[in-house]
């Protein structure tokens, strides 16, 4: 779910993460229109709808229809410990 900006409140699946720029591309969010020229003679130009990245800090994980903060717990014992993500308020595994 987008937490701030012009797309606030929209939800979608994260399609791609750009880690070095701290950005994500979310399905159906921040869509722009681009005009492409024709590549060859006798072909037509076209209008392309493209999804642009938004800052990762503006996106939250959704659990039960609400954006939540993410926490971590360790499950297992000894050398078999696994780090698991949980939703902060409810404690549900993500």
C-alpha cells in the first residue's frame, strides 16, 4: 500500500525492487504515458503506458487490509534458528 504522495491509498503487488536507489515498482501505481516515435518507414508511433518507480519508504506491507510495520523473530533452537518476518501489531507471520 502506498502511504504518501499522489497515489496514497492504492495497493498493488511489488513487481521489482531497485535496491541501489531504494525504489520499488508497484503494479498499477505511478503509471505515466510515453509517446514513442516510429522505428521504421511506414510504421506508426504509439502511446505506451509505463510504470515508474517510487521511493520504498512510501510503501508499506499490507496485512488484513491495513498497512503494518514489520518486525522479526527467531524460530527454532540452537543452530536451526530461522529469522521470520512478522506484522508488528498482530504478530502474524508474513
